[in-house]
């Protein structure tokens, strides 16, 4: 079987949850013996148009307009449409689509418009309602007036409705995103929930990983860890604002933050203003190896989402490695910790709610140890790629038949 994924950006060009999901999904199907191509936009002018990764995934990149252009928002959909259409024509013919040997799996509305408008059959994974994320994720990264923003949101919502309508099957990673899809007009019979997407070899407790950091690791107290993109939606600033109260109740605590994003300068200023230099440590973009180390050495990880969480990959990674994760009652977060402990769900998204939840957890070491034992018994195996691939393979084969 040949599988063509159509997405916005692929890892490692960008290291968000969607980008990593598509890359690892594609690589997982390569290991099953399938030919896999990913169509993605180029994030830099020097990015190769065609690149075969060590994981066996062929990436085909198309150009997009520079974000510095004031006409970026206008030219972007046209250039993406043209690029996706050209690469599709090179990778698959109409007869190959008709004879049941190729599946096209899309993940983002704008490039998927090419499939919908050209009436090419496709499967669509609805990761999150992009129109609701658009303004917060942009954060001034390209020029657009307030009126332009409103028009862009309306346009993205219309695009999402259109591609969801044209998709043969709509896949979601959580019940939360399934509900969001239904709000956009997708009938329940067309939706299939397939949660997960974990590298079982890397993000799994094997009984040999380090435990939480101790004095020997250079720390004197508990360690919190969060891997987040630095945008408003992810709640990093609320977590930082919670730390003075947490530090007062739990001496010598540290918070380590992995990630980058348009709010980084504001977060650095907030750390200085709250006198948290040294308490809150910004790690920037880190390797997968360091990511695993940070999770396993953390006393507790935190997913402080302010709004919209389609799945919560960072939470799943933490739980898979045996480290309890505190989450906010937003999006799919509650689904991930369901069946573990009510204490892993904060009462809200405010700094006070986060501080109260963190203090309760950190002051109950017996409960934390019980949670670690529960997680290390294989709680997160259901999110592994082997399980995801099996379910998606069933979807693909049904459509090809």
C-alpha cells in the first residue's frame, strides 16, 4: 500500500505535537512495509524539495510565501494549493487512486483544500479546530490587520467545514475533538476516535529509567517539568504565575520549561518580574533524549492548557514514562488522566488553581509514589504506535475495499 500524508509542516522542520504525530505515524507505517510520502510546506527557502529520512519517509516540500510579506495571508492558500496539486500529480495518478492501492491521509485544512476541490478521496485527521487557534498561534509572526484576522478566522472555519464534509472518514484523537467535529457539521457515523501516538521504545517505562531528581542531581527539592509551545493557548504564563505560591509552600522547588514560541520574551520578563530567576528554568528546544530524561527526573509534569487541547501528547509521554502529570480541565486533558486520580486534574486554569493543585500533590508523597507504581504497570500502552497503526490500517483497508 502507498500512503500519502498531506499536512502543513512536518517534523523536524517544526516540533509541535501535530508535526511530530505525522512524522512518527508515517515512520510507523514504513516499518510495516508500506511506501509513505509526506507532502509539507517548506519552512525555509533552502529546505530540500525532496528528502528521504533515515526513518524511510519521503518528504516532498512545496514553497509558501514569506511571512514578512504583507500579502502573506492572501497568497498562502493559493501557493499551497498549487504546490500540493503539483506534488500529488507526480506521486499518484487517478488510475492508481481508483484501483485501490493508494490512501491519502490529510491533517490540516489549507493543504487539504486541494484534495477537496479536486475531488480526490481522502481520510482526514481532525487534530483540533484550527480556526479557533489561528490568532493565538500566529502571535504577530506575519502581518495582518484586525479586520484581516477576523476574515482569516472565518475563512479557516469555512475551509475546515468544507474539508470535513469531503473527507470519507474523519479521525480524531479524543472524544473532545470528536465533539468539536460534530459542531462543524460532521455526522457521528463518519467519525472514528483513535487516541494516541507514542513511540513505545522511547516513551515507556522499562524499569531502568532514572527516578525523580534528588540532591545528587544538583537539586534540593521537587522538580516540575513542562514541554509546551510558548503561545497563549498552552498556559505557560499561568504556570509561571503560580510558582511564587508553590515556592512558598514547597521550598527549593524548580520548574523546568522546554519549548520555544512567540511568547518567549514575555515569559522571560515575567520570570524576572516575579523574582523567579533560577526557580523557573527555560531549556529552549531540546532533543528527544533530553526530553525523556526531563520527564523521568521530574517529580511531576504539568500540562497547564488554557484552551484547546486536542490530545495532549506531552501528558501521554509523561504518563508513559511513569511520571504523574497535572492537567487542567480543558479539551482532551481530563480523558488522559481518567482512571488515575482526581488530584491530577486542577479545578481551573488560573494561577491560583494551578498552585493549589500543585501544592496538594507535592505535599502528598505517598499518593505520588502510588501513582508512579500504577503508571509503571503499563497504563499508557494503549497510546502506542502499534495500537494506532493497527486501528488505522483497518480504516485504510476498509476504504480501499
